[in-house]
């Protein structure tokens, strides 16, 4: 697997954006409700994707091939509803930093498992002692952040 600085920066941007998005979603949830916020976020996201895909012509794939995908690849749409709801509900109770820390720590641990076993058709990336140490340090950092 080749290191790509641009993709690392893009991933970091996604992480920062997720923290901002969660904050905005939880703030909207206080006004209109968490499930209602989830619906508004999904509609807004759908409209933005349609705009990018069809009006701006940014799509590079072939949506007609969706029938070739295994059924479980489509579960991402259901999962984003759960993710959006859980983030919007947890941030007001835990705070942005604590909720995001729990999200990131669990996300990394799950990602290591997906990599190691190659779940969902992903290329396998073996588990190493360095990754184990990283998870341990991440757990320690998570615990430290929760104590503040």
C-alpha cells in the first residue's frame, strides 16, 4: 500500500469536518429534534450529491452498475442514518471532544479488524504489534480525555 500525502490530508480534512458536522447536527437537534435532524441531514446530503453528480457533472463512475454490487454494500445508507443520529444525540450529553474521542477510538479499532480480516472485499492489511501498541495508546489517550 503506497503512502499518498494528498489522501492523508483529505482523510484529515474528513476528520475535522466530521467534528464540525456532529456539532452542527447536535445543535440543530436541540431545535428540531434528533431524528428530525437526521432526516434533514440526509435530504441535504442527497441534494448536494445530486447537484455534484448531475448538474456539475463531477461523477466519474457508472451508477447503472449498482446491480452488480453485493446487497450488503448498500447498507452504508442505513448506517449513515444511525451514525448521524448517534452523533447528534451523544454530543450534547458527552461534549464534542468526548463524543468524538469515543467515535474515533472505536472507529480505529473496527478499522483494524476490517483491515486484518479483509471484510467487505477490502484488501487485507495484517495486524501487527505496532498496531496493537497504537490501539493501547489510543485507549490510554481516550481514557485521559474522558477524565478532563
